C-alpha cells in the first residue's frame, strides 16, 4: 500500500494560514479517526507544529486520497480553496520528505533538534489512537533512525542559523546549561515568540511577557506557559529574570541604563543577558558597560546566524546523500509501497517533489 504526505509549512504558507490549519493537540485523536474514515485512507499520522501541518498516510490510491484529504482540511478548518496550496508527495518522495523533516533539513532553523521530538510525539499519538499499521509503523521507525544517523554523521547542527538559535547559544555560553533560567519578553511579536521558544527548548524555566496590548501579552504567555504583566509594570519584575528579550515598536529606548544599573546592584554578581531585536533599538547601548551585563542587538545576532547558516548549508548535500543511501539500503520499494522490482527510475524520485499541486476546489 503506497504512502503519501499532504501539508503546508513555513516555506509554502504564511503563519496566518498555518495557524488556521493547526490541529489542537487534544483534538488530534478525533481528527485521526475522521481521516481514517475517508474511503481511500487506511492509516494516518498528523504532524502539527508552529511551522508545519502535515498528514502522512497509506492508501491504495494515494492521488484520490490526497484530493479527499485536502477537501477534508479545507472543509473542517473553513479555509477558502484559493487561500492555500498543499504540497503533495507520494511513495518514495513522501518517505524522503519525512526523513528530511525528522533530520531538520526542512526546518526554519536548519538542523534544529526540536522537530525530531515532535515527529516522535506525532507518531506516538497516532499509534495510541490506533491509526497506524505496518506501513506507518515502519516508515516512522525508519525516520527516527535516519534522523539520528544524519545528526551523528554530519555537521548539520554546527553553528547557529537563526536569531533565536544564536541568542540561545550565546545564553548558554553565559549561563552554561539554561535549566532554571528565567526569561522576560518585552513586546509580543513573532521574533520574540520564536526566540523564547528556542530558550524554552533548551531548558529555560519560566517566561514573563509584557506588551502594550495586554490581551496579546496574555495570549503569548498562555502559549509559552508563562505569565503576563502589564506594560507599565514590567520594570518591577527585572530582578526576577536572567534573560530579557525586547522587541517593541517604540520609537525610542524602553530599557534604559539606569534601570539595569539599579537592578544589577541587587543581583549580587548574577549575570543578565539582554537580546534587543527591535528596530529602532529598544535597549540603550550604554547598558553593555555594566558589569555582568551582556547585550546583543539584531545585527550582531544576524551576523552570527549567517555564519552558522553558511556552514550548515554546505552540509545539506551530505545529509541528503545519507538519506539516499539509507533508502537504497532499506529498499525503496518495500518502504514506500512501490511495486516490487522497479529499480530503474525510482532512485531519481528520492528527491522530494517540491512543486506544490494547487488544491482542487472541493
């Protein structure tokens, strides 16, 4: 039974579309049952993260299954058919796509590790829900092997590749392990959110969110399992945090030298790390002259990220060859549901079909 994948990700759809298609975690088992209730589909796994929504499955007629699955998503999430284009992969291309996802090659932050755990969790949820069988079980177990192999045998994780990952790496140099570190976000924008998520993924303990719009602060705090404080009150919380991320739209500095100087006098030498990702800048540059205070702005972080990205991009071809070799060794036909004995042109199909097929009107 051939496998397939239908999805959108950060490269093919803006966040406004991705968030509308996202599956609520508690509702995934119900959706899995409904997806497997579609005539053509016998197995299914839902992978829903902030950067992607993908459904993997098995069907005798994958093309028909993909059409029906697309109609299900559009109908359930009330997305207009012209608003979204799903990418569609079948057989070896679907296997290859999952392997690249699990290896971090398809991530916004190239080589990031968080996606590996998300793929494992998605599979565990589907297995518990009873929507996997031989095909999906084998495919996902193989994806875990590939993900580990790629990371252990290449340098894809070497160097920071985003503002968030650069900030996290710098924070680890200052604090060592980030377990127990406390974070404050001033300004609830997208970059603040992703940077905070990176810090949390490395062990940061708690998040305080402050924003001029308190509703937005509460929304982001709920997403990050933190707490919101009103914008007029964030200065009173400075002595509670180790890392400050500031990204407001203010036309002038909101974090001033005297604020930080005053709070550092009470911290008994404990370091404070400030990340200024606002333009114009939120934090006065003089703050960096205070002992045990480390300030980095967006230009400095972007330079670190660019250097790391260049190093990792050189590893993409190496990683893809590892994946291709794995597929050849394990048998493309057996893994992807292709007819036995078709060795001729199937290897060329290992590379994913990157052209998204427009969604057919339901």
